[in-house]
């Protein structure tokens, strides 16, 4: 992998605009802020969120579940 140092200084994560760190082993640019890993193809960073590898496991978590039951505060409107 042979990336232009000047290029690396100007490119940022398209998702969160964080700084990108070069992962030589994986041939990826890893966002130091959100953790997205962008592939480098033919020494050209592919800065597409669609192409990026998400941090963590491969299994995507579904929508956050959780029942939020708000206690209904029943106050009698007394005005005296
Ligand atoms: Zn990011």
C-alpha cells in the first residue's frame, strides 16, 4: 500500500469528518473517531460509507428495543 501522505492529511471520514489512520495490514483507512474502516483499492482510498466496514461484529444489530413506560402523573388541577 502506497498512499500519498499529502492526501492522507486532507481526507477525513465522510461520515463523521474524523481523522483517518492507516491500517497497513488490513489495507484500510480506519476512522479514529467513529471506527469505520474504509478499503484501499489500487492505492486509492474508497471513502464511501457504503463501502466501509463497520466496527464491531459483522452481525448488524436490529432496532434498539426497549419499552419506556412513563409514569402518568395524574395531578388534580386544583386552583385555590
Ligand atoms: Zn468517522
